[in-house]
C-alpha cells in the first residue's frame, strides 16, 4: 500500500488470504492483495468493476453536522468526484483504484462478522445509524433528478428534510462469483439488513411504517478471483446466500448496538414502539398529565420506566401498533378496524391497571368514548388503566 499522507493505520482483520482490512482516521478500507470483482453503489468507480485495489467506507461528518456549512457532507453529495479524490489523497489511496462509500457513522462503531463453510468465507463490515434517516420503501421522496442536478419535489421540500443516517455494508467473499451471482449478493444482503430493522421495530422518520433501510444506504461487495469455477448462486436456497445473510445480520446488530444503542433491551421501551405514529415520550406525558389526577400523574412522572418497560403492557401495545400496520396494508378491513382497535385498547388498559377482570368494563368505557383517532384511543387506554392501578383498599 502506498500511503502518501502517511496516516497511521491499524490492521483490524485479515478475513482470508488475498485481502487485509485497515482502520485509520475516519476510514475503514479493504486492501486487495489478489484480484477481486467488485459491485458497489460508489458514485465514483461504482457498478461492476474489475481491477480495483481498495474498497473503503469513510465518515464524512458527525451524525448531526456540527458546522453550519456542513462542508464535507455537501461535498460528498454535490461534488462526489472532488470528495472522492480528497479522501483518497488524504489517506494515500489511489483514487483510480478505489471505490468509496460515505457516511456519518463512526468507523470505531463498525460491526464485523464472518461465516465459513467448506473453505468458503464471507466477511461483513457494517456501519449504521438509523436514528434520523430511517425510511420505508415507497415513502415520499424529497428530490428528483434532472440534467441540471437534484431538485425538490414541490411542497415536500418543506415537509421532508433528509438527515444524516446511513447503513453501509462492505462484504468480502473469498471465491469468484459469476456477474449474476454478484448482483444476487446485493439482494441477499439487503434482505438481511431489512430483517434486522424489522426485528428491532425501527420506524420510518418519513411515514408511520416500519423502516426497510435509510435514505442513503450504500453497499460494496467484493469477490476474490481465482482459478476456481465461479459460484453461480447466492439466494436463500444456496449456502452462500445463507452465509451472506447471517454475516450481514450479525454485523448490523453490532453496529446498531454500538452506534445507536439499539438492542432488543432498549427497544423494550413503549415510546420507541409508538413514536412512528407521533406518540413520543413527551406527548405521552403531556396527555397523561391532562387526564390523570395530580397524585396519579406524580406517581407516573416519578416512575416512568415501570410503565414504559412493563412486558405485559408492551406486548399489548405491540399488538395495537401492528394492528394499525395491518389496517394500513389492507389485511384488516377498514370496516372492522374500530371494533378491533377498541378491543386491543381494552387489553392495554387491563395490562396497565393489572386488573384483567376489568377487561369488559374497560371495553364498554372505550366503546362509549368513541375516539376516532387510534392514537387518542391508545392514550385513553393508558389513562383509564393507570387511573385504576392503585385503586385498592390499602391505598384508599
């Protein structure tokens, strides 16, 4: 490696003979010591490539830009060739032989995982941030592309302001693949990514749906060329496809844990499950303050985690929010929606109060209340349940 800028680098892995993985200031890069075929979303040297020497992932800015000009972030978007050359020059990498991904994620927060089977090896390196830019396929777009560049899509310019937040995947495979199989690896890695986001209940920042990725996800997959017959399959029924999925899933789990503290334990928090519908922690407390008497609200305010983290309450809230998804997707007919949601809300009220025998009473109360907005109904269920939580003889 010819490092003109002489930046200190640390070798962090040698996934297999033919590639070495390094981390330096704000960058992780794979250096090929044997020829690799590469498919990537890199704006410079992207697509299907032969003859590259470096596949890199670079941190362009902080997740929330600290400087008013957001210089490096804007440069990466508006002048990708200049950004590419500046990063390569700074780290002593040949810009003609490098494909580069950019992100706001910290390179020290990367997740890494390897899968092996009968001499076949798959190594995944993933950086991830989903707190500000997670989205669902089909969410409203912010811009469209013209020969003169990107332009805002009408009024959406005001409503949608894409923020930093990216999942970047670098995948290394120690055997040759046919071009079709190499394309297939992109599909498999993307499905694996989406499966983790759904398991962690990551909500879109641009709609009420569950996220399938972020608005700026990038990928780079590299397969080492050799005299071996190229592999032709990378789907779910083929071992390589399974290995890709397992490696990407594990590396992404690690990255989301380190970068965003996003784990099953931290997802077990009521406002995380409802925020995509506009029911944030602040709104929950504000609405509960309006509906509870002073003593009950003070109790909630002092002990929010006993409410937000209760597994029984969470289970029924999950049932409620996923019912909303099923209504949106057309699985549950609209003409049954209100009746089903009221029933779910009564279960939530019973879980909050701890009085399951009061279910039919709560059901009648919620039916009589006739809240048209599902989120208002959910808040009412919280209020009814919490107001009765301590109505027992020794508290009277």
